[in-house]
C-alpha cells in the first residue's frame, strides 16, 4: 500500500471516529447500564510482521469472559488453533447485537489512526492463536490486519480454518485500493441486511 493510501485511510478513520462519536456515547451508556465492567475491551493481537499491538473493541461479553473461556472450549465452532462461538454464552444482551453487527469493532478506528490496522486485511488473531498459525500461511502477516476481511463476507464462522487462511493469502495477492473498496462495500451491505432482518424480527 502506498504512503498516500495509508495517510488517506488514517485521515478517513479519524473523520469516522468523530462522526460516530455520538453513537459510541450511546453504546457506552447501553453497555455500562446493562453489565458490569469497562466499556472498552483490550486484547493483545498479532499485527503486520507479527508485531504485537493492543486491539480495541466495545466489550460485548461479561467482565470475566477470559476466565470463563476454558469452560466454553467444548462449544468452539472453528477447527485449527482459533476459538470462535457465534452464539457465545458469555455475550451480554446488548453485546451479542453489537458483535453480530460488527458495531463493536468501531473503536478499532483508533488502531487504524495509529497505523496498527487498516480498514481491510487479515483479521488480527490473539497472540496465543496467531503464533500457532502454520508456516504455509505466514504471508497473511505481511499486510496490516483489517477491521473487515474477505473471511467475513465469505461466510466467517461457516468456513473452515484452512478456507479462512486461504482467503487471507488470496487477499495478499489481490490487495489494492479498489479491492479494499469492494470488500468494504460488501461488508456494509452484509451489516445492513443483518440489522434490517433484526428489526423485522427475522432469523439471521
């Protein structure tokens, strides 16, 4: 990615963070009023070239979610070294909605501003999981991790770990500004459909 594109992404992230600040304040009230714990969840992740950074998200789970992780391992829906449960029992009521609509990712605009992430790229894995990624998929770490990725728009939890990693490698090959816009547009459409279906009380 050129330096011009990088600067453009950072400035865009700053603009969006300011634009969405009223929405973030509303989410802050909802999270704090409905569960105990901090508004922002922080976690160490592996970024470009496996550099460790702190990822920011809106907290969507109970405050002791990390401690309860061991009790939920039998519910893991993903193969490989990663741990993901779409209907995770640790979600708070508002947290489940925020997670499934990806609105909990908004604070990652800060990571983009800081140059630790981009809008599109391989999703950053927790350090423990990222270090277990097979060497044949190392190239996924050659680009900045993204708020969204082709993994998300291609099925996310429905995909196997190998399918996920292959999509990451495919992104590295095709990476360009236009390809990023295509993935971003698809992500926005996917989120919009989910929210509309929720409002209409349909199953998603």
